[in-house]
């Protein structure tokens, strides 16, 4: 079992890989790519600011990305 602190960076990396896939789709993937970029921005800000509540929210948001 992993902790949020261990898995959070993995989820960020997974979201970045997913973002690259959406960008490859072209215009059809633009909306999805924009949503993933916003989720990553929130996650990065939460981590930088050390906001534990925002990290938990972002963690769950990143895990839900498909």
C-alpha cells in the first residue's frame, strides 16, 4: 500500500502522459487536454504551496482522469 505522498507524484506523471496522448489526437482532444492541464496546474500549485487539503483534492482528481 502506498501513501498519498508517495503516489501523488506518480499520478502527476500519469496525467502528463495522458495529456500528451490527448494532444496527439489533435482538435478532437483539445477539451480533454485543457481539462488535464488545469488539473495539473492545481496539483502543482497545491504541492508547491504545501496545501494538504488541496493536495488531497488534486490527488483524487488526477486519479479519476482517463
